[in-house]
C-alpha cells in the first residue's frame, strides 16, 4: 500500500488545502457534514476508502468542528518553507523505517531536527496525521481533531502566530500513511510600556518642589533602549537632573525561507 501515491504531490496539495481552510473556512462545512453518515456511535466506517476505526468522541467532534468553522474568522495564507519541509521529512523517513506513532526522544524531537536548519528566533510547533492519503481527508482529520484536548492540531492551523509551514507526507510502517506539518512563527515584539519607567518618591531630592519627566524609546534590530530623564526644581530655584538608561531585549526578525 502506498506504492502508487505521489507523496511530493500529496504534500503540495495538503499545503493548498491548509491555506484554503484558513482563508475560506466555510467551504469545508459541507465536507464535514458528509462525514457524519460514516459514524455509528464511536465507530467510523467508510467502505469507499476502506477505513474503519473507533473514535473517542464519535460524531459530536464533527458537530463541534462544524460549529467552529461556521464562526472562525478567515486568516492569511501560510507561506511554504523549504527548511520546514526538510524538518518534516526527516520525521516522515523515521516513521517509514520504524513505524512508531509517538515521536522518539532525542534527535527526532522537532527542536533537534530544526536546529541545524533554522537559526531564527521564533515559535516551532508540529502536527501529524496518520492513516489518510488524500489532501482533504488529512486536513479534515486535523480540523475534527477527535480526542485532542483543546483541539491542538486545529488550533495550530488557525493560529495567527504562524506565518510559515513545512509539509511532508510518506509511508508509515504501521498506519500505511503519515503527513507531518511543521509550523513557524516569529515571536511577537514585546510592547514597551513607558509608564513603567518612573522614579520612586524615595529617589526624589529632599528639597524638590516640582519636576519634569521625559521618557524616550530607541529601537534597534535586536533590542530597545529606554532613556528616562527627570529634571527637578529645588526649593532655592536650582535644578537637578537624574537620567537613567535601560535596555530591553527584542526577538530578531525571521528571514526563514
């Protein structure tokens, strides 16, 4: 099984379907509704594609997915990353040889597979489909996300924090087919609240009668500099300056391609 599947084409089409459901989620409502006829309690059986298995939630997970897609806001398309394709394919090759469902510890963990290819500062997450070999079925599996607390796989597809994706599909020794999605997003630049930069009253000069405060922010590629300046007017009319400079780290922008 799987010898007649063009896995490179399948990966390309999964990518297309992921972006289609992100940008036009309502288009998948009818596809989800058609799944319901294959359920009997928690048992799913579709003789047309020779799939028969037990689910954890039954048709209720499909109903919940329909409700989600009917309300979710469309999102921008993800861009395809060659480097993320490579990190995903490393795991696909592992599944082909060893046929496990859980990701082995050590070299096969996502962060270890990615560290030689991706040096940019950002967020990496992964989703894996087992058993399906058509683009739409793979994406529907992620959307229904049966038995997954918090619908973690669906959440990744519909997350605004991700901008890039890698896709790799292939043979699985036990489940026949697998498809790995690796997501990447740059970390949000923290907002610098200038109101947090103030002297305490204990730091004021004893004979100060008034002051002027000025706080400025200078952004650099990987950090920001906050300059806080107080000018105190003393009881005798003289002025005293108190200037302090702070640095705060910012994540580097990603040039992942």
